[in-house]
């Protein structure tokens, strides 16, 4: 599972400053690339153009250099590859697996609360989509789109899973590896996500669509990321089967938590690497603290 053909990537979003959790992920990925004798790529996941900022991208690179992490050029910026994601959507559309949804988050939540029995929530905690526009009149949908109504493209999960099971010749699964290069086969359950959004009015490609497309186009062989993304791998494996894409090996590493046991997050304004550097903390101290 190793060798010069191994390709790994660190893929932050430029919507805030990196914190210790990002540092651990970057260092872990770099160390894994070195152990495998492979390449380390930097990908900037900036499909959310409303939140992406060039100063955050510059800060990401400054932080990585400070940590002593070098990457292979060129850097892939998702915002420069929207046509690639449109092509992926076209493939899924040709399979009859996409449909437009015109409902707002509020309408979806209210409808989900009215179902009997309750639909529950997806692994991220969002209400499962109650199928408000699934199976809708395509002519009516086309008219609403032509009129400029905002919409999202959703994956018809039941149809997608049925087709993927036939294409795969059985249940979906992915291979997980650890630091000893031991492989474990893990069952994938994409149905727990419901009809996921793959494209929206503010994002031509959501995380799930873009990451699967990018990993295939960049030849990524080993994906290292936090434990909080284990469930997302279910969707990624489903899309890989539907699109005929190779499946990387996956390693979901531990998360860096604060004193209360909460995962560090940009949204919570956890202390950034930049602020730690300004306080006089050295890169060596950060590495030592994180176990590198």
C-alpha cells in the first residue's frame, strides 16, 4: 500500500485561520506521506466563495511553512475547477439521480418535524430531507429554474443506492488503514444521510461532490482526515461507485479537543496558529505538544 505512487493531500478551507486541530492533521498527513514514500499535496477547498478570503489562504501557507511542511506544486484551488464539478454533476444527471429542490432550510425542518414516524437526523445533526421535491414535475421544475428561483441539486438516495449496489455487485464498503498499515474493511451506509445536496445556489459543488472529483483527478491514493469525517466517507464511496472512480484508502485520525472535550473549530474562534506564533510559541513546541 506504499511507494512512490502514493499521493496524499491536506485540504483546508480558507474561511478562517488554522488552529491546532489543523496543525495536527497537516503534520499527520505529511508524516504519513513520508512514511509511505509518497507525495504531499496542498488543496484549497474554496467552493464557498462567500466565506473564502485570499488573506486566509495566504495565512494557511504561512502556517504550513512555519511548521516546516512543504508541498508539491501546483496548489489546487477548487474555485478554479468549477467546470470539472459541473461535468461530474452531468454524469449523475445522465443516470437520473439528481433533482432540484426549491425548499428553504426552514421549510425542510418544519416538514421533517411533521413526519410520522419522525425521520430523524443525518450524521451532521441536520433533519433528514422529507422528500418535498423528490419526484416532482420536471416541466414545473424547469419553469421555476428559468424564472430564477433558487434551488439545490439533491441526490435521490434510494435510486442512487439501488444502482450502486448493482454496479458494485453487493454492499458498499471502504478500506481503512492505520499507522501500522493494517487494513480494515468498513461497511458504508450512505442511506443515513438521506438525499444529500451536491450543488446549491451559493456553491456550484458541495464538499461531497468536490472532494470525490478532486481526489480522482489528482490521483489521491490515501486520504487522511479527522474522525469527524468518517460518516462522510459513506457518501464518497457511493459517488465513487456511481461515477466509476477509484477508491482511496482512508485513515481517520484522532481529533484535537479543548479542556472541555470539544473539538476545536474556526467557528468557535479557537486560538489560531498565527496568534500562538505571535505569543512566542515555537513550531517545535507545537509539534511536541501534538506528538510530532
